[in-house]
């Protein structure tokens, strides 16, 4: 399965989403609707790890339109989206999205490994759980 997903562990603190070649926009869009629908139903704060290290080339089509659609699908309980192993082209398009969509800029982090991504999510989760008086 080129685009698939799974919970990181039984605590459901994060969802792993894998994008592996060969893939197409129809599968990408359908899986995104499914994943973010599940996360919306989950209701608890969580992160998403999008592993694009094996994504290969980007299919033809309006990349930014697809990314904007996915960004609109992300429910409010998702507090961070970490891209793992992003190739140059993915980084370029994500940087454009982050310039035009403030929420994407707030939520998006780049990481080299899944372990680094999980660490980012845990750190953000800890900040969210601190009382407001302790946050800086």
C-alpha cells in the first residue's frame, strides 16, 4: 500500500502516515480524508508523523491545491504534523504552504527520523499540558 497509516502505539498520542512510491493524488486525498476523519473522532490531542522518505516523485497535478485541501481536513485536536525524511521537492511545496497558511506554519515541523518526530510531539504535548502560568 503506497499510502497507509497506523497509530504509533496504544496510547494514540500520534498517528503514522506513510507515503511510499508509487502513489497518486486520488489515493493521497482518500487516505487523508480517512485519517483526519479518524483523528477527528478520536477527539484527544495528538500529532501526526508523515513519513515521506520513500515518496519518490510527486505526481502531476496541482500540488498546492492538494496540500491546502489536506490542511483544511486537519481537525483541531491535531496539534503538530511532523514530516520525516522530506525530499527537496516536498520541502519546497510545504514551505510555500506554510507561507500562505498560518496554521500550517504553526503546525508543521521537519524531522530526519521517526524517533525525532516522536520526540517533537512529546515535547509539544508536555507544553500543552503545563498550566498557563508555567508556559513561556
